[in-house]
C-alpha cells in the first residue's frame, strides 16, 4: 500500500479544502468514511490515494425531521444507527430492512451513509489488479463480458462495463427519490436519486455524478406517507452476509383493491439502483392483483439485455417484484 | 532511489503518527504507520493476540473487537482513526479474574473446537446482545418497527459476520441464548 497522509476534518469547509489540496506529487486525496470498502481497495492496490481525509468526525452524523415529514440523514450516520432509528423504521420500513440486509453487524457499525452510496462494484476483475478492467484502468478492456458475469448487470449496461452497484441501502433511496446533498470546491448542490449514480456508458470509471473533491454531506428523504407500507426483499446465494443477486424495494398506496400510487426499485441488476418507472406507471390506477403485478414487472424487464450467464436474473427479478408487491397487499 | 536493475515499485517513506491508544482501560502511547490496521497494531505492537487474522478483508469476523462498545472489524479499521476511542479486545472482557458471562457460557456450552474464531465470536456476541436490548432490528425481524427478540433465528442472522470453520454454530447459538435471555 502506498504511504498516505491522514487528516481529520472537523468542519465541512476544511474537509473540502483538504481534499482539493491533495498531495504535492499529484496523488489524489480521498474522503474516508468507515473505511470498510476504501481500506480493502487500498490493500488490494485498486486505489492508492496520497491523503485520506477522515470525515467521520464532521458534525453530519445526525438524523433530523424535515418540515414536510421527511428526514435529513447526515452522510456520517452509521448504517446501524440509520436502521435502528425509530422514524426510519416507522416511515420507511424498506430502508431499515435494506440496511440490515447488507453486510454484517460489525460492518454496519462502521459503514457510513455517504460511504455506502459510494461503495465500488464487487466485480471480481475490478478488484484484481492483475486483470484489465475499464472501470479501474479506462481503456484496458472488460473481461467480464466474456468471462465471469453471473452476478453482473442485465439492464442499462454498456459495451465498456457490465458491473452492478452493490448497495442495498441505495435501492430504497432510489425508490423514495432521495436527494443527495453535496458540498464541493464550487459550493453546495443537490442531486436527486436516481440520477446520482451513472450508467456506465463509455466512462465506467465514473460511478456517480460527483466531481473530484465533492463531499456528500447528507441524504434527504422526502415525505411519502404511503411508504409506511413498504418492503425490501433481497435474493442472495446464501441466506445471510452476501451481496444481492437481485433485490426489490417497493411501496404501495392501496385504495379499494386498486393501486393509487407505488414506488419500485431494483438492486443487483444495473450499474445504478434501478428505479422501475415503467412498472410504476403501468401499476398506477390498476387493480392490485398478481396478474397486474406480473404485467407491470414484465414491462420493466422488457428492456433487459442479459448476458449468457446472468439471463436467470430477468425472471428472478420479475418474480421478486411480484412477490414483494403481493406481500404488501397481504400485509396487515 | 532504487538500486540498478531493481525494477520494483518505488515507495515513498512511510508516514507515521504518534498517538495515544486506549485499549482495555490502558492508555498506550505508540507510533503507528498510517497504513496500519488496528488488528496489526494489537497483535504486532501491543502483544494482544486474542483478535485473530482470518481473511483481512472484513469477511470472517475473527478480528472483531469493540470500539466505544460497538463491535467492528479491526482488519478494516485504521489505527490512526481510533486514537480518541475506547477499544476492548477479548483480553478485556474478563473483569477481576472472573470470566465474562459470555465467556463462561461458551465454556459451559462447548461453543468452540479449535478456538480460532472464538475471540471474535465473543466480542461480537457481547455487543450483539446489547444491540438487541437497544431494540435494533435485523434482517429476520418480521416487523422492523416492533421490538427485537433474541431467538435462534435472530442470533444466527445477527452473528452471520462471524464464521466458524469448525462449525460450532449450534453450541454458539445455545451459549448466546443462555446469556441473552
Ligand atoms: C465483507 C463485506 C460484505 C458486504 N456486504 C454488503 C452487502 O451485502 N450489501 C451492501 O450494500 N454492502 C455490503 N458491503 C459494503 C458496505 O456496505 C460498504 O463497504 C460500506 O457501506 C461503505 O461505507 P464506508 O463508510 O465504510 O465507506 P468507505 O470505505 O470509507 O468509503 C467508500 C467510498 O466512499 C467515499 N466516501 C466516503 N464518505 C464520503 C462522503 N461523505 N463524501 C464523498 N465520498 C465519500 C470514499 O472516498 C470511498 O471512495 C459489504 C462489505 C464487506 C467488507
Ligand atoms: S464489468 Fe466493469 S468493473 Fe467489471 S471488468 Fe468490466 S469494466 Fe471492469
Ligand atoms: S480478519 Fe477481519 S474479518 Fe476476517
Ligand atoms: S472453533 Fe474453530 S473456527 Fe470456530
């Protein structure tokens, strides 16, 4: 591992300034959250920053209610505290469920909300510096397309990269249209999800719309009363402590057996947490029946372009969408 | 500069920090390389070899210790980041020569074979029981906004970050249940 300087930021402005300064020899500075992804990638040689700016002591580690009944979640909030928060559990159960479906108790105690959003793909070639990978070394090629891609993307991938975004937490956040608050060298700005993460296109090295030196300070979850009836369902290769093969976050607003409104997002299928817009619009105003759910899921997944070894994800995603929606209809 | 003919990578000099590390109630002044993990500091510099290195990637839990009472993976924790925290390792669980109730339960229930994963299991279990008492939900909690209970399924799920190659899981669950209920 390359030696690095360690700086502990105590306010947002000095954190951004420290990150912008980098090192004299040009090795970049990066923010350090819980380190559960970054330290691992540094040890693997995937990233080699010259400076770590520790942002875990910044005063953005709280969860506040917003005026309209939403929540402003500080980027430094630990994943465990997010999932344990009474208002998160009551207003957005799918968010609490997604967080506790990820990683392990120890990792959730370390991991921050900001770091979770910005964790890198688990594509095995990305993590192996002896292999080419367009995301790690732009232009070097993508061995996954012909190699191991069983757990990679089926929607929205590009010739350059077929990786998936691994976060569970980001899936309900995309369904909720959460807004990412950013402080950068050029000042503050806000980016709604989905739209914070990028499809790979011909620049897979960029996972998100963040520019170098941008600091995520908070994630704002808008009010959505019907999200009290929401659920996260994750399919994985073993029953616990594994990344998603496919996952679904869904919320349903029902009236007299009809879907008045709904929110649906998919994990494990794309380079971004995938908001199922087509399925949502197909469902609004339709009966809350298995047939309608299957039809809506099929409309969303019609745009899938799976690879030879991950075509199973398409019917799997469809079935998980249907099952999750039925669970919500049957919920007390 | 590298010697002639040596084409290996050129590394800059290590960057170190002088910190005070509070472990099991003792404050120890040490100089650490910023790259050093808490696991390596404990084992290589402080002679606390209870925490074990299984995978060094956050996957096995053998390195679990408590930081300010919360269980974490010391293999992914940089030592420089915890100089203002209180660290507890398995060596710090027993008080006044008496085993911690969780340690006693592991002995009584035969909750290990080779013992390699045990320090991590113990630290993890001690903190996990507290998480349940604090009402934290888990992935198998049916109603995340309701109370948390400590049944077998909950224990298995909440301990899934600690692997045991000997497969002592059945007795580990029994030991934790005995302490937690
Ligand atoms: C064994 C293992 C299993 C896992 N299983 C799962 C799983 O099942 N589901 C899942 O969702 N995740 C899983 N994870 C991933 C885990 O959730 C992430 O590693 C974690 O959320 C990252 O958060 P962090 O605070 O530790 O980030 P760090 O590792 O500190 O940082 C990650 C990235 O974010 C950047 N960053 C951090 N904070 C900020 C900020 N405020 N602003 C801008 N940039 C920032 C860093 O520079 C870095 O690039 C697993 C991890 C491990 C090790
Ligand atoms: S899928 Fe993306 S991350 Fe994986 S090897 Fe190809 S370019 Fe790299
Ligand atoms: S050594 Fe830390 S989790 Fe395996
Ligand atoms: S007792 Fe041997 S690894 Fe758990």
